């Protein structure tokens, strides 16, 4: 028998950036519990993200969510955080001969977006990326790109949620859920809970949680992404821009003086779990970097991997399931879940409530993210 203390209006499964932000948004009007499977929130994806805010990432279907999140990330309300979460970085999308068609397609995609993108020539590329090798002659600058302080943003959302009455239960992996006429009985590794609505913010485990609740999965697949921290010579500046290969073979950015973060831009389909970097991906990343710059790699100081979960069309899934009452999807955020979190949480709050999205920016089309689009 579930006690009154363990009965809630909403049970949010997953306390990463998606679950934490939605919890903070809906808490003032409801009793909410955050059910986190791990001992620490954000262990698998949020806590391993080298996130940056870039309006082009994810394409035109994601850009409105990213753009609408800027003001909150740049200058959040005083009662949420005393400082912003963005640090100016700037990005350039570069191309060798093989990547020039991809760079042209990228430019065409955002041609009418109004974003401040502009082409730069070889001389400017050399100024911004000291040591760039011959052959990388074309690039597009994205000056508004910024780093995100992921840990601070996540903790701010968790703190706001706690202040607003949300109860966080770690180690509460969901092992079953059954609905009756008015709500859900949820079995977890930390006991049983009762809730009127389940919000599925379980990231890589989103389809698994749905199946446990008798809800049809929507096809969310987790992918492994590898990141390295390298010490290089000559000592590149910490303010080195985010450098993105137009063909998606790598990206890197300055981390501190003489150090960079590098990824082979890998997306390897995997099972939900504790992702670890593969030696082949580390070798591929270094090989691709050395084909682009003439820096000497002095050490691989850190290496890690995280999970990024995508729906089949690579757009997020926000909304109530149309077949099973009281089951809300907040999943499939890929690698853009952090940079879109403020706008996405506001959208989810509207959809979870009465469905009135008038307060959501008009540039955001909720229909793009409906769960039933796959059915």
C-alpha cells in the first residue's frame, strides 16, 4: 500500500537536465517527485556533456528552442541564479575539399534563418585557428556560439525544484508501473509511489520506461559520444573557437591554455548503460585532428563518453501519449537537451497543464514534437 507521503500529482522519471528543468517549472502548482535511478542526478548524459549553445546545432527543427532559451541562459531570473550560464566562445564550421559540398548545404539550410552566419576566408581561418593545415580553405563563422556551464545550470534547476517542494529520490530505478482509473502505481528500487501522471524524462532509458508502463516505445535510440582532453604544443589559447568539421568528422575547442577538448563526432548506437570510451574512437579522434592542425599532442589527459538519445527523426518528443492516459513524454533530446532546456521545460509545462501554449514563443511549433507523429 502506497502511503500518502509517497503520493504525488506527477512522478518525473529521470533527474538529468530534462527532468530537473520540467520539475522546477511545474512544481509551484503541483506535488512532484523526481525518481532518479542512479545515486547522483545527471550521471549518464548531463554530467558528461561538453555543451555549448549554438543555434545551428540540430537543424531548423531545433533552432527555435535554442534561440528561445538564450535569454534565460544568458541572464536568468535573480531568484534562479545570481549569474548567467553562458561564456562567449564563437564557432567556425570548416571544410577541406571533401567537405565543401557539406558546408554549402549547411549555408543553404540556414540562409533564411536570420542567424548571423558569414563566410570567412583562409587568412581569417589561420588567425582564429593557429596551426590549421593547408587545404582547409573555407569556413562559416557562427559568432554567437557560447559555452554552457552545464553543472551550474543543472544544479540551479535541482535547487529551484527543491525550493518549490519537489522531492528527489535517488537510487529509485523504476521496475514497473501500472495504471488504474485515476493514476499510476509505480514500483521502484526504493519503494512504491503513486502519481496521477508519469513524465518520462529517462533519456537513454525512455523507451524502456515506456514499456514498463505498458506504453508503446517511439524508437528512441541511445548513441555513444566520445570526448578527449588533450595537452598540445604549441600552447593554443583557451579562447580557441569551437571548430566543427562540416562533414561531421570532428569538433574541438579550447579548454585552458595549451589544452583542448576533442571529439570524433561519433554516434555509435548502444544499449542504455554506463558509457565508456573505446580505444578505436580515441585513435580516430586523434588521427582526424592531426589531419587538420599541425599541433603536437603531448598527452591525453582525460577521456570519457556519454549518451545522446535520438528519436527516429532526430527531434525531441514532448507531449502526452495518445494511447495511454497520464503518460507524458519528455525525451529524445539528443545532444541539444541542455542548450534547449529552458524553452523545452516551458513548453512541457504548457503541454502538461491545459495544453495552452500561448506563453510559448510563436516560433516554436509544438506539433513538431508530438509523440504520435511516429504512429
